[in-house]
């Protein structure tokens, strides 16, 4: 079984997060600042080098002014289409 960060489902999660950040017009640097982390943290998550846990997912979505449940629903819908 592959590590979950290399599955299609995990890639869908990251893709949704990247798209949400870009649609909000927020740079990696700004998102990192909002989360109390550096730009490198955002970069390594978005490139799949580092795995994001559920608490960080919630922080990430809230930093983008998104509802975490709605964001997760979007991710689940994308996963189900693949």
C-alpha cells in the first residue's frame, strides 16, 4: 500500500488547497504568515514533500477564510470523481 501522501486522494487534497489559496489571491508567504509559519512550510506541503495533518488543514482553511467542513466537502467530491 502506498503512503497516503502519494495517493490520488492526497494529491486531490493538496490540489484543492493550492487552488483555494490562488483563488483567494494569497501568496505562500502571506498564507504562512497568517498561519504563524514560514513560506517554506506552505511550499513543502503544496509540493508533497510534507504531509498536512487535520489540525493544520483546519488552520490552513481558516487562514484562507474558508469553512473547513465546506473545504473538506469539496475535497471529498473531487476524490469521488477520480
